[in-house]
C-alpha cells in the first residue's frame, strides 16, 4: 500500500514539475502559449506584485498561510518517516535457555530460510523477509515454482521442512508466515 502511495505521489509531483518547468522553458524560448495559460510571453511574470500582495492586509491571510504550510510540513515529515522506517527485522532475540538470550541477525535467518526453501523439490527460487518485532517475528516468503512443482506440496514441505525447524531453532512459540507462489515461465512441452 505504502509503495503504491509513494509511486502515485512521486508520479504526480513529477508530472506537475515537468509540465510547469517545460512550459516555462518553452515560453522562454519564444513559443506562444495558449490564451488560457497563466502567462503570455517571455517577459511576463507568473505572479505580479499586485497578485502577491493582494490579501496581505487581510486578517485571515497569515493564519491561513501558516496553517497550510504547517499541514504540508507535517505531511512531508510523515511521508519521510514512513519511507525511512525499516520494514525488515534487523535482529531476532533467540532464547538460549541460559537466561541471557542471544541476538541473531535477521538477514542471516532470511538467508537460511531462502536457501532451505529454494532447495525444496519443485522450487526454482525462493526469497525470504522477516518483519515484526524481534521477540515475535513473522516471515514473508516468495517461491518461484518449477514447471513440475505442485503448489500444495511446496507449501506443505515449506511448513514441515523449513518453517518448523527454523521456529524450533530460534526458540519461538510461533513463526507466522505468508507465502506467495509463482510459477516459472516455460515453453509448451511437445509430445512425439
């Protein structure tokens, strides 16, 4: 969801900047703009002095300007924080049964899960990602199945041979997982 929002906002912002900058460039090079455009020739300004200072003496003007700018700053900070927030689990707290606990890098467990899942029968390629909290992680796996791979068997083997041993090795009570399956593209098989 957030990736889609980012892409849409960046596309809209890029489109506005491209149209605005392109129109300024074209009018500056001498191209006649349409009659409805905001300025008419290369010596025209976008905002005249009269337009800029029109509402400056009104009592409502400055509070509205400050409120709009404050909302824009808060939205920009929210967007920046959501983009910079780590999606992946950096480390995992493993119960070492000695009262201390141990930290395991999330990337190491992701690599191990992907390698084990990629070695399953019928799986061409696997990717793993850990999310959640370090005491309660969850896994997201993407499996690319070979042409002969059966999705039901791949998911069953993944749960029994990959996720269950990872859960017990990390000392977790549960390791929820979301699995996305995709079949590898292949040509039609010909029978002679």
